C-alpha cells in the first residue's frame, strides 16, 4: 500500500472515531496531506508525515545601518567591498539603511540649511545626490546598485547618469537633479543630519556602523572585517544556503593556513 493510500485508510479510521464527521479544516485529498506542514496540520496527520519537517517561524532580518560620507575613503571601501556584496548574497535576511552625512555640519540661514562637508563641496553634492536617489527610487533593490556604482567609480557625482542607465534606466535624471537643487533635497539632508546627531552613542568617526540598532567597537570591527559572516552569525532564523556555504569555505581556508 502506498503512503497516500495509508493516509486514506487513516482518514477512514479517524472519521469512524469521530462518528463519521469529516476532518476539520481539511479540504485536501489524501495524496496532498504530506505535501506541506500547513496541510498536514489542517488534516491532523502531521505525525504520519515523517519526511516533513516543521519550518521554524521566520526570524526578523539583521539590520545594518551605515552612517557615511560619499567621498570618505574608508566609507567607500566598506560600502563597496563589504556592505554591497553581503546584501547581494543575503538580502533576504538583511535590512540596509544608508545615511549619507557623517561628519558634515549644518546651519540655518534664512530658512535654508547650509552644509559644510569634511571633504568639501563635492562631498556635499555626492551626499545630496545619494539622498535624493533613495527618496525617488524608494526600493533598496533599485537605489543600492546605483549608489554602489557611483561609489565604485573615480568620480562619485559624475557617475550618476551612467549608473542610472545601467541599474535604474526607468529613473528620471531630471527628477533627481531637481531634488538636489531644490527645497526637497535640502530638507532630506537636514533629516540625515538629525538622524546622525541622534546616534547613541554619538558617532565620532566614519563609517559608523550600527547592527540591530546597536553600535559597539566590537561590532564595528567585525563588520569592517567580515560583514557577511557577522550577519550570518547574528541571524536567529534558519540559515540560508549562502551562510552554510560561507562557513564551510571559511573553515577550509582556516585549515589551509595552519
């Protein structure tokens, strides 16, 4: 007798015990009862599906927030070599927040915010462009590749149009430029300043990395050295295949160095 035939026989027995009533909430044929955990539970046969493992509830993603400057060499290095590759491989379990401002300073002049950036006006422009990109593109899947492209090139701001054509061809360059030059960009950058000033503990260097709403020097060091492994370690749910593969490769590499 096949497995689903055995389940059908079980159904008849259960119906007999229950006085002939149908199984509650089970509207599936016996051949499907072991096809998923949810169906097995609905049909009250989960104990009879030995090859079906209950999946643990989804865990919250690991949040990684980067407070940075568009022309800061260490910021660019972290974004390009650690944050973006980690996000590409683990975007299902990672939430990314980018706040371009860093060590900039602001002052209100006649109702408009004026900004002074650590690496000059070019950095203020880069910060503003990336802020407006995030506002207009909305989805990290769209704006993060563009920002990665900009930060990877020799001239951050000058790369905007080419990076948009490659990674977000439907985006309107004119909208982003209007944001950069107008009141909207000014207000968005002021918001970045407020987010940065509200950090606890206060930031005193960039890049400033916050993991799951927490910053410590240990987390900062781990993130800058191996963010991928840190995210895998901190994720409390079932590890994705990429994490298991990365852990195996790390152990192999360790053994080869000994």
